[in-house]
């Protein structure tokens, strides 16, 4: 039975992908068994009071392990990146609502920044199900490129690797045979997701986005991760909790 609760997880693998980003593997059979793409975990950050949220990047259900990617952006992520193999930490998860791929034969996965980690989990899951998957990822420059695989469409702002431009330049190279059976999923910075949502709408495609708000408690209590979504009320929108009602939303519902 799936449960979202506190676990003790043990770091079993650690690999640096570039100068400021590492890939951590933890042992936790419960999270590995129940997690779906788009969900996240909250992990204790050493001496810091609040846990830090990370999209799940991969699971191995047989071995009972899962991976996250950590980009060092502050003291909390710095302490997590300094964990040594064998470290045991508190972890709450799996949290949030993941992607719903039901009814789609073709899925276009788009990611940027740390969004490439949950995109990786989605890719592995869809590939194992025999779905037709296209992945388009964007980075600032070659030095930031991580988790690239054969067949991925790569874009960089600098143009020193892959197609020069944003992920939209990469998406424009994709031929869409059946819009009704094609879904776009996107994880990354807000400007990128907004642009991808607009691109999908222009092509008549449904689009799901995973919002990357600051999430402190991960349980819908602190209300610091609200997202504005469209509503029929007088304001035209309402606030919902990214960690509870999200992080995955229909792009047409989000007030950008």
C-alpha cells in the first residue's frame, strides 16, 4: 500500500555530473516501489532546519533504490551534496501528484536545468511501457549538459552544443502525426515552461507542467508553495498548494 511518510534512507551511490551537480542514489524499497514520474521527496539537509525537495530522477524497484539530482545553489543543497556513501538521513515521500500518461501513445518530454531529473524518470518509465517518447532538453551551455542519451534533442543558449536556442528551437524540429494522442510534459524554469505551454497550445497538444516552487513542508501545511490557477470566481484565479495539488498541472490551468 502506497504511503507518504518519513523514512530513513541510506546513500548508496554518489556521482558528480558536472562542477555543481551530483547524482545521488538512496536505498528505500518503499519509495522505490510506489513512486511515479513527477513525484518528489523531501530530504533532510544536514544541519538545516527544513528539508529540501527533489524530483525523483530514477527508481530501481527490484533493488529498492531511487535517485535524485542535486544542484548546489545554497547551504542546504551544499550539505546534501557533501553526504558520503553510507550516510543515513530522514526523507518524506513520495510526495505530490505525478504525470498521467493514460490515453496517450506519444509523449514529448521537455526539460531544462534540474528539470531534466524528473524527465529522466518519465523517460525510463515510458520506455519500459513501449510508448513512443521524444525528449528535448535545453541548457545554457555545453558545460551544463547532463543526463543526455542517444536520440535526445539537445539545445543550448550558447550554441556550443546541440541546436542553438531554447528548447522551442528543438521542439520545432519534431513532426507530430496525431495531436490527439500526443502529450507534452515539461519540467524546468518558469519562462521555459510558459514557452513550452504556448508552443503546445499552438500545435493543439495537451501539456502538463511540473511547477518548481519553493516547498518547505511538502505536506500542504506551510502554504509557501502556492500556485495561481484559473478559477470562475471574481478574481479569475485561486491559489493552490504546489506540494499537494501539484506539482504537476495542466498548463492551460496555470496563471503564468
